[in-house]
C-alpha cells in the first residue's frame, strides 16, 4: 500500500493563495499552523504539509475505500524530511522531498525510503498528462499489465492474475507514480 | 433562492478552478468537482471559502467533508441559508 502526492511550486503559487483569510484555519491544525508560522519559508511548509495530507489520504482510502474531503483531520508531525500523519486511529509514515520546483511526499504503513518516479510534463492538458503518466508507468512495469480503478477511483495494476497497489499524482507541470 | 439560481451562483464560483471545459459546459447536480471538472483538491478549499463569502455562511469540517459534487454543495448551502 502506498500513497503519494506532488505539488508543483509554481502552480501552487499561481493557482492558490495560502494567505487568503481562513485558508490555513480550514486546512491545518493548530500544531500545523505553528509549523507554518515558525518556518523560514512558510509557503514551502504549507505545501509540504498539504502533500503529506494528500499522500496519507490516498493510502487511507486504499485501506478504507471511501471518498471525502477532510484534510484538516489528517494531522501531520514532521522531523527533518520525515513525518507521520494520524487520522482517527490510522497512522502512517511519510518521507518528503523538496526541490526548488516541486515537493513530493510518499506515505506508507511502515517507514520507508521515498520511491516515487517523477515525470515532468511538456503538456498542460490534464487528459494528456494522465495519459503520459499512465504510459510511463506501464512501460516500466510491462505491457501485460493494465491500469485499473477500484471503486472510488482507487488505481491498481493488474495482469489478470497479480495485482499491485500504486499511487499516481499530478499537479501543474509535474507528476509521479509509485508502486507498492 | 430556487435551485436554478443556486446552480448559476455556484457555477460562477467554480469557474476559475475547473480544468475540464466540456464537463463544465454540461454541469448538472451530478457533476463531481474532482472526477468531472478535474478541480485540483488544493482548490476545493478555495471553492469552500468563496461559497462562504458569497452566501455569508460558515462551513464546518463536517460540511466540508461532503463537498465533492454540485449536489452536496447545493444541499449544504441550502441548509445553512435556512438556519
């Protein structure tokens, strides 16, 4: 089981305004808002915590097939580039990589090194990006595998016999896939 | 406010965030923000904040949890306005 999430920092800058009134309060706990306020780069911290929450949500919904929007309750604690996220009685382990272009987080049930393969897109179309990401993943895995979706849009790879949990993410000009 | 007026207001709010024009043109109560309109989940909170500002209401975490499609957004706004 694996969940990943990528944030394109220039897209985050363009498409979101984390400083708008009530934005932080809606998404982040008191402890997380403290991380943001005391960070030397609050913008990067906002999107790091966000990617941790999203990656954890993807992992959680693989275990508990469902769909909902409750980022605030996925509560992050961080140490260096690692961290944990708790949601109710669920807990997972995160590793995050931050570059000047993007932030990627990966969530697992046990601590693990980040394994996501990053893809930089040359197209801005959402549909084309999905297709590129999918073909890169299938090229890597072998053509006998197909990308399938479970209920609630949860993706997995299958060759008809073996199934593999995967996680796909894209934002702005960047995407990534991870195989559990 | 009737349903048509509400949908029209919601459409104006949602428009800046959509990434699928075709789905947006065909928007109905069943349209899903993420699956159909390809709205980035990071922008769902902007839609929630815009809805709060437009209708002068406040949405709690429980309300936000269901905000995944036009139908739920309409139900939440209607219930808040009737309070």
